[in-house]
C-alpha cells in the first residue's frame, strides 16, 4: 500500500511539472482555427513578428516558405517562394490579400503586430488562388467587423472555396470604382485572366502604390532584403521571374497587354506583387520585360538548342551544332536535355531566346516523348514569333523531323532557318557538314537581326514561314459588307466580332474555352 501511495505521489508530481512546462510554452490542445485566434504571442511557434515597413503607413506582413519543393505541385523550387500580403494603416485599416496555409503562423503574428490592437476594417481580395486566399476564412473569423472588398466573381469563389456567405459584409467593386480609407483613395482595375478570370489590381492613387496580384511576381523566398533594388535582381532573380511569368501567366499575353495599357495611365511609384520582391526603383525595366514576354517578343538575340536523345547520337549532334554556332560568332548559345531538364525551365528559355533548335530521335515512329511533351507545352503557352531549326535521328526510319515541324507550324509567326538535318543512328562526316551548314544559317540569322521586333524573322537570312500571322490565327471570317456584332466573354473579357447577330453554336472562347452562352453582346 505504501509503495502504491509513493507511486501515486510521484506520478502526480511529474504530471504537475509537465503541465507547468507546457504552460510555459503556451501549448494547448486546440484546433488550428482556435490557435490562430490567439496569435499575438508565440502560440503558433512562429516566433516574433517580422513585418516590414514599406512607407509611412504601409507594411509588408507576408512570409516565405523554404520547405516547399513544388509550386502548384508542378514547378520545382530550389529557393522556396514568398507569399506577400500588405497592411495599410489609415483612418481605416486595410489588408491586401492573404497567404498560403503553409505560412499561417508567421502571417498572423505579423498581422496582429502591425495592427497593434486596432481592428481590421477592410480585406481587399485581388486574387482567389489558394496560395493567396487560404487564410481568408480565418481572417474573417478573427476580424468579424472586416468588410471584404473584391469583384463579384471573387465573392462567388469565396463561397465556393470556403462555403461561407459574405453577402452581408462584402463591398463588390468593378473597373473604375474607388474607396476612400482616410488619407488614401484606392482605385480598382479589373485584370481578367492574369491569370484567373476574377483578378483585379488595386491602385493607391494617393501614394502611387500598385497592389498587382500575381503580376510582376517571381519564384524564390525573400532573404531579408524585400526590395528588388536590394537583391541584384538581374543576376540573381531574373531567371526565376521569367520562369514564373512564362509558366504561370505566359498563355495570357493579350490579357497582360491590356493590363499594361491600363497601368501606363497610372503614376506608379511602387509595385507590390503577391510573390517576390517589391519594386520601388527602375519600374520601367521590369515593365519592359513584361511587355516583351506578353507580346512573345524574344528577350535576347540568342540560341537555345533542345535535344531528346536515348543513346547519345542526337546529344552529340546538338553539341556539335552548338560548337559550330559559337565558332560562327554567336556568344549566347545554350543546350538543354529535355529528358533531364524540367519543362518549366525549357519554357522560360524558349521565351528568352530568338532562335530555337529542336533535335529529337525518332521514338515509336514518332517524336521522343519528352520532346513531344515540351513542344505541346509550347503550344499551350502560346509560343510565337521565333526562328526555329530542326534535327531528326532514326536508325531505320527517321520521322521526328516532319512531326516536330507539324507541331511548330501551329504556333503563329514561326520561321524555319536552314534545312532539316537527318541523322541515322550517329553523326557521320556527311552529317557534320549538314550541321555546319545549319549552324552557318542560324548564326547569319542571329547576327543579321538585332531589332527583336514583332516580326523577328522577317529580315532573317534563310527564314521560311511555318505558320500564318497572329492576326490571321485569331480572326473570324466575315463576308465583305456583311452586318456584324461584337461579343465579349463574361469570364475572361475576350472580344470577338462575327457576322450576323449571334455567335455560332459551336464557338469556343480561345482564351478560357467558354461557349456562346457565356458571351454578352457589346452594344454601340
């Protein structure tokens, strides 16, 4: 009996000590939602707030995730990614977008620290993709007096994602609407399909700050320095900014152009994206990059050689070709193995370079699978305005060359430089001479066209068109003198003019795939 009593006392003492230790750590058994409501200390183990002041009354309250391996479960991230959110401390407090669920702990620490006891008056939702919207339901729970400022489509998506009705606490805004928060006036600009249909951007007309959703964003986490002018952006961030744009937004170049035209009418002093560093200097430089990328104009007068090889014969030919192009005077040449390089990097390089070479072995009487997938991805991302060349290989029946040409021919304004080079198993003396001739044609084209304008290949040596113009690809046939009507897609904003007073029953929006029932007539 005595031993039992001693054991009980010992166990009880141990339990009390354990409870004391847990209380010291402020750990409690609670749901994530309940825990989030207690932030302000270290309840979520995120540590102290690390919010950053951008202007007198504007703060960055985002967070970085360096553990994430794949963005959207597709794109490799070697340096993580930042999720940006901002708070304006005016007479009314305004939170611009939220963050991904993975960084909730640090995010709410930052939000509560910056508010410093004040309530939240407005939550502006520019974009509803979950990496920016995951915390919306928790923000609305933590701040029951906050009004949601967003588009009608975003309001519908909020209900769709979270099964909550915000109709009694929503301010639905559209193009040109404004909101005064005290000293600041916010203006709202619709940006459909950049890169979801509900997107808007918010312009602070008082300070010139543009909260631009995913536009001007980049992969990579923020390492203390939060402004682009602090990180040597051109050398250390540009490749990831390009890869981000081309793969996430690249398909929607015309829509980006529409937003850039709107932005040109604004006196912008700072770009605040939802990913990557903020821009407060050299805004024209990054805007010029976006202008080129969204018009599918090559960024560099350069050559990218993409090869798909099984046993090394096609790889050897690609390396010989690169060497010959270099010896012909072209410095900017890169070679990529499509089997080993993630397609997101290949897409980004295709956007960067003026001249593309596709070299593929024949596989199952077709294009080598990684090369075929890459070419089809280029089609999906709206690739156009490039000079292209082809190398095929096949031990008994080379067939990949024509098949690659057929896919590339579906891309607007693509021009072939030089003749198709055909290998049989490995490179022979004859093949080397053909590769040397192709290298000469490519070098002459690269060195002879420095303008990098829309018709990149118009003055290039030995360039032959593979497809029609962009305008021809988008135009709907209309008989001369026929009465027409104009229609606008209610999802993405695409406009089309057709003969007669109705869209054809089988018409599909080339941007978002919607049928005639989702188009509205443009009057006047």
